[in-house]
């Protein structure tokens, strides 16, 4: 099937091609805005510093390089079972399973950014700050880290961060458009009727030598 033939076919079923994407988009938008709850994200940034060997407490280039190398290891602690369980216990919660925890740590920086996403704007900030405090304690104890200093504590977000309802709607519209094209092509492939003289010539292998016009009335 050539592109021109496909365009003619889509034009023939233009109502389906328009209706299906619109229905998919409206259904997705209804679910996204009426069913899916708002989610909120709170972030806290921390600075990793290893234990200094200097007696006067000054920092050398070796200390800074070591801190940079160990920052990725400290970032892994945020999802360690001990850290999660200790944080939940400190907040008198059974677990942190209802929260999405993401950690970002660059290869050339000693700064770690922790983001906690959940359905309560107040609780995500509390959980983020509690995770930072627990990770600081575990890092000092298990990794000989001098400190994991909080640059700025997490604050209660003023507006929801998700879900991306507009994105869901656009994706649903595009998926509906693709589905409409597939349905139209399948309908054409399963239609075995001879619809024009050209198809008759192709199927029978003989030329058409005459046509009988349709007379209305």
C-alpha cells in the first residue's frame, strides 16, 4: 500500500480517524483529573565530607577528592534497607513504601540531592529530612564519613509536582491516532469485495473491456 493509497483510505474513514483519538484523549483526561491523586515532591541537598586526617581540622585537596569519590557510595545509603527502616521507625511508621525516593549524585561534585514524592505535601518534607538525618548517622558509623551536611532542609511544597496529566492526555491522543490507522488498514485488508475496475483487472489478470453504469431510479 502506497502512502497515497493510505491517505485516501484514511480520508474514506475520516470519522473513525478523528473520533478514536478524541475518545482516547478524553477518557485518559477524565481518569487523570478525576481519579489520579495529586503527588508532591520535596527535595533536600547534602554535602559529603570525609573524616580529615589533619589535627587542626583544616581540609586538604586529598580530603576533598576523597569526599567526591565517596559521595556516590553515600548516595546508595538512601535506599539501603537499614536506612529506610530506621527512618520509618523514627517517624513511627511501618515503612516508607508509599513514597518514591530518588537520589542524584554527580561524578564531579560532593553534593547529593534527595527527592521524596508522595501524596501528602507535609509528609514528603518530613520524610526527606528524616532520611537525610538517618543517612548522616549511618555514614558516620559505617563509612568513616565526617559528616553529611544538609545544605538546605526540605520544605513543604506549595504546589503538586504530578501526575503529568497533560502529557498523559497527549500520549493517549497519539496512541488513539495510531490505533485508528491500524484499524482502518486492517478493515481494508479484510475487505474482500471488488470495489473498482482496477482491482478486478489485478485479481482476474484480464483487462476490463466494458462498464455498465449504475442507473438511479
